C-alpha cells in the first residue's frame, strides 16, 4: 500500500501505512530506469538497502526497451531479441513471467533493385561469410594469445577472403554484421568481434524475438513490481550535474534540469554511453582521464527499426526480406512481422550505421517516400499503395540516448574496459557497454546493474 507520509509524488512506493517509513543508514541514488537501473535498484533492495531512489530523465521506465502499439500489435522500437537461451537471464525472466517469444527468423528472400530474386547467390555469399567469420574468430584468439595489436573487422574479413564486389554480397554483409553491431565493419574491432561470443557464453546459439502481446516492456514492469519498501522512481528528472567530492563525510549531490537537488551516499550511473560521451552531464570533480578515455574509445552504434503497416501483405512469405541495392545498407533488411503477429501486415525496416542516422534525420514523409521506392522496385508487379500506419524512433538524436547499443572499436582493450566499469569515489557505473564478451545487449545491462549493486552492497555493508 502506498505510504501516506510519502510526499514525493513518485509512481512507485510500497511502504506500508501501518509502519513507520524507515531507511537504512545508506542512501543510494540510481540514475536511469532502464534495465541496468531497474536491476541495480531491485538488487539493492534484496540486499537490505531500504533507501533507494531512481531518477529517470523521461516519463517512463525501460530506457531503450520501448514497446509501441500499432493497430493492436505491440512492436518494439528498441530491444526485441533474446540471444542465447542457455543461461541468458532474460530468457529466464521470460520463462518466469510467462512471456511469449518465438524462434529466430530463419527464412529469407533477397531481391535486387529490378525485383529479381537473387536468393540463390545470397545463400552462397552467406555460407561464405559464415566460413570467413569462423576463420576470423580463430585468428582473433591467436591475436589475444600472442598479444598482437587489434585490426578492423573489415581488414580481417578481407584477409580471409571476404571481398564483397557486388550488391548482393554487400547486402549479405549488412544482414550478417552491420545489424548486429550498429556500425559498418571499418569501425568495428576484428580482434574483439563478439557476434558468436554471446552464444558461447550462454551455451546456446538460439535467438528469439518478442511475440508477447504485452510487449518487451512487460518484463521491465514485472521487475518494478517486485521492488521492496523504500524503492522509488521519480520521472522527468534529467540529470545535469553530479558533485562527487572524495570525502567520506560528504554526500554526492545530483542536480536535475528542473532545478531539483538530491543527495546520496552512493550513486549508480546507468546513462547510455552516448550520454556520457556527449558531456551533457557535468561532473565535479571531472571523471578521471583514464575513465573518460575509455568512455570515448568505446563505440556506440547507430541502429533504428521502423514500422510500416499496409492494408494487405504484398511481400514474400518469408521471415526476412533483404534488399540488394546500389548503396551499402540502403533499406537492406526488412523483417516480416506477420511471422510474429499473423495478420498484422507490418514490415519492420532495420537500418544500421550511416543509413540509420540518415533516416532518423529525415521527416516521416521523407522516410516513407524513400522506403516505398525501394519496396516498389523489389515488387514491381504489385500495386503498392502507401502505408496506413508508420512509426520510427529517434534513438540517435534523443538526448537521453544519443545512439542505440555499444560495440567494440579498434584499439579498445581489456584495460580500457576495466576503467569503463571502475567506480570513481562514490560513483558506480552500469550499462550495456560494461562487459568483456557480451556488450550491447539487454542481458548485459541486466548483469551489469545487478553486479554493480552487489559490489556496492558488499563494500558499504548496506
């Protein structure tokens, strides 16, 4: 029951009106109500901390997990996949909450700009790049073992025989690599290319997509419902500055855009890497040089997925449609959402890197016009009218995200990763970018938030 003594106006407060509102000796602020922040707060509560407050910049929980209703079907503007079912904690949560997921998309058709079905060639190219990636993986292990310097993913792919010289091969590379990293291969590390590591770590090469009518956000909602006494979320609290003077007797001070000031013994920061890189939050004293260098060196990808709903389905009855256009990544990867929600007649267009950034800069009308040109070229015999519904996110330019998910850049090292996750004074860090093997995933944020909270609870004896 909500505490009548609580005058904060927050949404979540589960203190009983029959008991005095009590807090532990330590107050913890969690900055951000995405998966990392929610798990940090939940774990602190389970560890005995009864005074945890989350400051969230927006008016909702979830961060880059955001479900949207399109004509009665829940589509995901952000995270939608669960990778590696073996020991993935998100898969365990899906099972615990009765959350519906479906198997990976395993059928495709590839079409060129004239509408020709070029899937046979694409199949051959796909087998080729998969074979090359296995060689890259073995060679990267040698680079680690011998202490050799990093090299770009593009260079390693070329070394082992992947040289896309036509539109079909380029489209296969986008489908296989760019969508995963949120960047083109010249920007991505070859030594730390992680596409297969996630499956190795979790003991399963399955990947599943959300098909639950409640949306992926339901998992966040369930985690919040399990909060304990004293855990609160304050919305529309965009942090502008943090004062973290290194004195055991000095509280951390956090200031928000609306002029509010908050104090805490310790603060867990779960801002996106893009927010940290942008310097829009002022730290006093500044974060250490090594910490900032690690923040700047790691990559934060550009990825977007937008939805087009039509009155009827004119496309191939496969789970994925790939466009082999003239430009690398040009409207390349389309997911047939009828495979997830039969009868929805929705196509999802997934864009990465330069194409994602360009699309999010465009107006809705410009995106629709460009995309319809591509669809009509792939299906010239179909009489395709415009979409009846359209939705796109704004991850790249939303000041609370400034990107989509993290990736490992050339030259970034394990030592840099140590600095990336290292606390500074009473500031602690969690997010999808803190992992040596699984970076850029929802389960990374889950594990990072949980582990940071456990480390804090153990160090201050909450």
